[in-house]
C-alpha cells in the first residue's frame, strides 16, 4: 500500500523506546506492537526468550496484515541485531510500505538508572546483565541507516 509505513524503534532497555513509540502512535494514529506488554498481560516471564520470539512472530504477522491495509505500524522490539532490522525492512518494503528506523541510545549509567526507576522487571535487571546486552547490541551503522526512508537518532 502506498501510504503504509513501518517504524522500527531500536535500542537497549531504558533507552526510551516505549515513551517514544507511544508518542509516535498517538501522533500518527499508528498501531504499536510491544512484546513486553503482551507478555506482561499474559503473565509470561519477560526473559523467556522462546516465548518472546513467539510473541514477536505473532506481532509481525499482525503487523504485515496491518501494513497491507495501508496503516502505520510501530515495532517496539529493541531489534538489537541488524539481521532483525534487515528482515523487517525488506519484508515491509515487499508489501510496498515505507520504513523508518528510530534508534534511541543513552549512556550505560542513564540506561541503568531509568530501568531502576521504572522498576517493572521482576527480577530487576542487574547492571552486569545490561552491560552484557550492550555488548550483544549491534548499533546501526551509517550504511545501515541509509537503507531506511527516514532515520531518527
């Protein structure tokens, strides 16, 4: 569809993905897909990677259907790996959708402080865990950012 758009919100925990995605969804009248919310509502452990993958697969199936209807879809998964972002971008483009990448980041101390303040994870995220995740995270490169219709940093 000519007017459909996928917005991928990318970043580590505490980077502000949820607040950013909620503002975008309200302003753009978009559908926001966030696995943490679905998993919380279903009483699923947020660290259960197998279930997270299943929820994200289900959300992306719904997201593709919404894009074919010409809607704007916001994916708020973190998308830590470039391969995840590439897959979403290519599949959305195959449906004729524009694709934006919104990359949010903050220093480690800020991320950890925000996570502690929100206090939504049980058990709480430890600093060591966050550092390990930061090492796994593949920050979008300039070459990757150029592949999107719009990038926000």
